[in-house]
C-alpha cells in the first residue's frame, strides 16, 4: 500500500496554479440563477455537468496529470472510478497519447461505461468491495502505470478548488455552497478555496441516505465505516470516510445534509423543468438538500442551520442513463 503524506488544504497559490494547468482543458462553467418560486430562498446553480466529460472530474484529472513530466506517464495512467473520474483521466490520456485503464465497479451505469470506452480507455470491472479497496490501497495489482487517486491527491483537490474561485468571482455574496460528497475531494477543495479567499460562505456536504459515511463520522467524531446500499445515485457514497480525508473534512466542512432517494429524484425533475439541466443522481443531491431546508448534521450530532443569503448548489455531473432519466421524469424511482 502506497503511503500518503498528511493532507493539508491547498493554499490560494496552489489553487491558482491548478487553474493555469486546467486552462484550455476544463471549461469555466457559468453560475445560473434558478427561476425563483414563491417563498423559496435565492438559489444558484454551478452546472459542472457542462464540462467536456459531463462532470467536474476533468478539472481534477487535468490538474493532477498536467503537473507531471512526460517520462512519468510513459507506461500510461489508471484510476479507480465509478465513471466520472474515469472519463476525466481517459480524456486527458487520449489527448496526451498515453494508454489508460480504469478499475470500475461492476454495477456502474452503462452510459458511463460507454463514455469511458469511447475515450479509448480499457475497463476493468470488479465487485464494489474490490473497487473500494483500490481507493484505500491506492493501487491495483497488475496495472503498472501512474495511478491517479480520484479523491485524496493534493493536485486533484486543488483542481476541484478552482470551482470555489469561480463561484466567488460570480457571486461574492454567496452565503453557503452545497456540494455532493463522494470521497471529499470536491467538497474539501471548494471549501479550501472559500477559506483561502477570505469568504465567510459555509460549505455543506450533501449525501444520499443509502450511503452517508460523512454523517456517521461527524456523529462519532472520527472516520467511520457504514453499511452501503447501491442505488441510482451511483456517483457518491462509499463504505467509509477515507482516513486521510477525515482531518480535512472535519476541519473545512460545516456539516452533512443527508437527502432521500425521493428528494433526489424530485431535484432531478426540477433541474430539467426549471433550468433545462440534466443531472445524475449525485449531481442533484445539492439542490435536493437546499430545497429540503433541513438543518445539517455537524460535529457530535449537532445541528447546523443554513445562513441567510444566496445559496449555491454545485451540480457535479450529468452522466445519467437515458432509461434512468426517463423513469425519474415519469415520477417513478429507478
């Protein structure tokens, strides 16, 4: 198992350096006001589903791989991903002309599998438990290229943090930002950018009820494992909070907002109807949490209320199987 040095929040200079690395690869996505309804708080959307690979992960991949010398990539690259980081790494590898492999859970949606293969990567499907071990052990026996960790790589976190800079440039008065929580690389990156820029905006991690390890860890005061249940929300949720991410998550995040499958499906429908945006389940949890309005779960089970003012929901991705979207739009759960 490859040891990882202690993680610290990226400084503003590191985030700005990552911004230069991803320029010309990742898009600067807009900040869109969600058409207001009576009695609803002011909501804004950061649609990372508009990225070239349909998710924010292209920022992470370009930041992590763009800093490496060509010689380090001679044997190719690989990652472990439920689909979105895989597309980011595969896109970068295709542009660089190096081989790419992806260890993917065997239950990953077909739309994501097809997209990865179109980008030229080799798929290695494994059971979810084996896939999760790759994230923990940071390697997969038999693959010899450069491993890109989808979460706990400082350059990955810095790449994700560029979203925070863009939010503050477009809406400096943002009161809170809602971010889907998978492994913590996105939420901790954006939170670090807010803090480094001097913003007082709070960041709430959004989890799905079938896999909410951060909520369990906050309640216990330490990284905890949970019982994982698969659902159509496949882009977030794991068996535990990664040990190396816990110090960052517990220090930077204001709390966890756990939403139901029904609330998430309703948020997908609202994004289509009100903003003409297609979000995958993970990407819609941010809006689901903001609309639910329930207090977040803070340290030791405390409750954390949302501050007054504009709320920003990061729509992390839009890679959704058409059949799943059709089911949700028919007001049914997949």
